[in-house]
C-alpha cells in the first residue's frame, strides 16, 4: 500500500517535477566530476555544444531552468548515455542510508566543521573545511539556534 499523506495535487506534481529535475542534475553532475578528473574542461563542453562557457558554468552549478534539451545536450557533451527508470513507491527500500556511501567521487564530500562560534543574536556561525584535490577552501554559515 502506498504511503498516504494529506498533500494537494499541486504539491504532488511539484514534488515530482523537482525530484525529476534534481535526479537529472545529479546524474549530469556525477558524470561531470568524472570527466573533470579525466581532464575535461567546461570550455570543452561549451565548444561541443556551441554555447558560451558562462552558460556551461551556470548549468553545472544547478538545474535552475533546465529543460529536457539541456539535460540531453549536457549528457551528450559529457559522452554519457541517459537511462531513465521509474520504481513503484511500494518497492522502495525503507531503511535509512548514508548518501555519501551511495555517491562516490571527488566532487561529493562531507563537510567537516572546523569552528563553531556563537553570535550576538544567538545564532551559531559554523565554519567548515571543504577538502578537494583541486582547492582547499573554507566557508562560514550562520545557523539559527534550535
């Protein structure tokens, strides 16, 4: 029996759209990370597509306005093959899992807090280290108290 909840049809449709868009982006991004490690550049993708390098950079940052055309073009530029599948919700595994175990590669890494400092307003500023084989970076995020 499918999971039952009280959400509107519009919310259900929106959830389906966002899930499909995000799955498409994640698949492209995972392949992009592999190709990047192999030496491919965003300029290579732009030349293949006949697009501006800035467009490629924006497209690989997130799927804001992706269309099926965008998805297909990027898959081709990355020398990938698209496989689409739909699984009935009742066949999904119910146990929890660690997404970092499922997605491997140098582009997806856990963030490690290196400092937590309270602010005057009670929020915490969390500074994290972002390890990479290309760049070592750190950034801070203000988090409201729980």
